[in-house]
C-alpha cells in the first residue's frame, strides 16, 4: 500500500516520466522526418547530375557551332554526325542545315545526346549566311 501512495504522490507533484506510447510516437516522427530528408538529398543529387549533363551537352553544341563558323563548308541538308569528349564523357552530336524564312540564310540545327540514348539533351538552332 505504501508503494502505491508514493507513485500517486509523485504524479500529484508534477513529476512524471515519459510514457512508452509517447516515446514510440516521437520515434515514428523522427523516422518519417529522417526518411524525407534522405529522399530529398537523393533527389538533389539526381538533379545535380542531370544539370551537369545538360551543361556539358550545351558546351558540346557551342563547340560544334564555333567549329562550323571557323571552317565554313557546303551546307549539308542531311544530318552530319560525330562524337566529342567533354567532362570525361563521350557525347554524340549531329547537325544539319535547313531552309529558313529569312532570305539569304539557312537554319543550322545542332543536337547533342549521350551515345546510345534516344532523344537529345540539348538542341540549338541558329541562322547562318548562305555561302
């Protein structure tokens, strides 16, 4: 009987420990928050990789544009393809000239992608003077 009155006395004085249920709820909240933080970090890393690939592909397209301006030749109407190295990776590029609405110019289309992948990461179109 004495033990019971002592525990009732502690609760009445405001001294109370955490109940097992409260601890479990706190652990669930921490687990959910932790998994959300890990998922967010993984998404950020994925987006960083995609941004890096798009940046390198843009540089490859810019390099091809500069090379075509520095060494002008006949404007090929069919796709001309090649590969370049950028950022330690191989990139597939292709370009072609098409008619434009502006008199005396052709539209130059350059597309860059990773080898073996469908679709392009970067597509660049600009007007160039006809030879």
